[in-house]
């Protein structure tokens, strides 16, 4: 017991090598009882102003065990990335608990803390849980990720899902495009629209405007899930607010706890707004829709260092949630753009817990 206590003091929660919250398995068991087939995982951005964030996909196997499939930010063939980071494969497969709460990685010592594992110590994550997806479709998604890894290893060029060499690109074959491609070309979601960046790397403005972003891809997929009759709800995993970890690879030494925690923006003028300030209809619609679908919120209490499952909000069916989100987003965007000092009609998925509410 004394050795365990010393270890906890030496490595506080939210640091690589530290213990995970003691009751993670209990909260996981409560949420897993609903048996989601898929989960779209939208990670918040950590930069000031507009931020794209990250999109990953958790797939449940036949036994209900979930693995997160996540595009590898460092699989871009950059020489310095190959020596410092996990630079292969293109699509990582990570146990869901490790992805959210892990303080060590099954991927090896070069995995990136706060990106490949331990996401919640760096930023919040919205999980869109999807129910009723057939096993064959789940297998097809997994098989497509395997194919992308094989194409990456073979250095293939010009596949049906990508123009140019198959490798990670922040504004090209990024997290949103890889997930969208798996649904379109692996699972037959032919109506899914995937942007293609121009070949010329010097056309930066055009490349940015043609990038696929996590929030926009997630909104498309929600519509596709609804068309197929799949039920959905949302779990908000709040960022752990007390991690003192500083990523040694970053140019500016900022502790995780001091990084912005911003919902990913659609391509809009909101990229130029201050942290947390959204006025664009698409961004407000996404924030309000996810709140209307939210059934649970999860947070790690810095005092007890335990995971707390907050009271549910009562998730609406998708059609009602979407209709209400569109109505409120139109009204609020109109008022914000005209600088009308009116309280917002919609409620955001990332709203903090009121002080009177149980923590």
C-alpha cells in the first residue's frame, strides 16, 4: 500500500504512467449496457480560434468489445516524424478505454499521449452512439481500414478514395476523410459527400476550403444513420481539468489543463473568432443537435479522481432533435451576427455543468 501511495504522489492523474481513475470499469459497464454498435468520437480542438479537432470511429465486435479506429497524424512520411513518433500504420486500432482514459499505450513507446491514448486528459470528446448497425456492415468498415493500411504500406497512389499517395495529410487524407471513406467505399454509403483537395500543394487556400472536417463529416453521417433507421444518442466525455502534463514535442510549453477545449468548427468565419465563440449556423446547429441527442455526460472529478456519470438530459429522437437544433441555430445565428443582446435559444453540448448541479 505504501508503494502504491508513493506512485500516486509521484505520478498524479493525467500524466503518462499514472494510474487511471479507479472506477472507469464501473462507468463503462453502465454505458455498455445499451450495446452501441458504433460510436463516432469527435475530439475537441486545442488551439485558439477555430480548430478542426479529430474524428475517430469505435466499432463493437461480436462480443461487444470496442476498438477505436483513428487516423495516425504522424503517418505522413515526414522524416522527423518517423524518428520521434509512431509513424505507421495509417489507421490505428486502439481499445476504447485506452483511447479515452489510458496512461500507457498498447501501440508502443512512440504513441502520442493525448492523441493516440489518454484523450480526456487533453480535451473533451463527444461520442455519437449508433444502435442497430448490422455485423456485416461493421466488418466491412474494419476491412476497409485494413485495406487503407495495406495501401499505405505499399505506397499506393490514386485509389478510388484518394488522389495522390496514400498517406496522412492534415488538409487532405485526414481523420474526417479516412472515416468518411470507410463508410462510402467500405460500407456503401454512396450519398456521403467527400471533398477532394487539389494536387498542387501551393494552393493552400483552396486545399483548406476543400478539406473534410470532423464536425461536418459527423453531421453527414448522422443524416445517413437516420436514413437507415439506426437509433442514436450522445455521451459527452468532459476534459479532465487538472492535467499538468506538457507535451515535450510542442513548441510552446503549455500544460494540458491550460489548453483551449473548443468544439471543432465547420469551415466558416468562426475560425477567426475567440475561443468558444460561435456565430455560424452550421456550428451552432451541430452544437445544439448533439445536445438534443445527449443522454449522458461523463467527467473525472479532480478532487476524488473518480469518474462521475452525470444525470442524463433525456435524448430526443434524431428527427425532433434536428428540427429543434435547426430552429434555434437559425434564430441565434441571426441574433449573434447582428450583435443583438438576446439570450441564446439553443443549448450547446459543451455547456459547463451549472454550479447547483451535482458534480
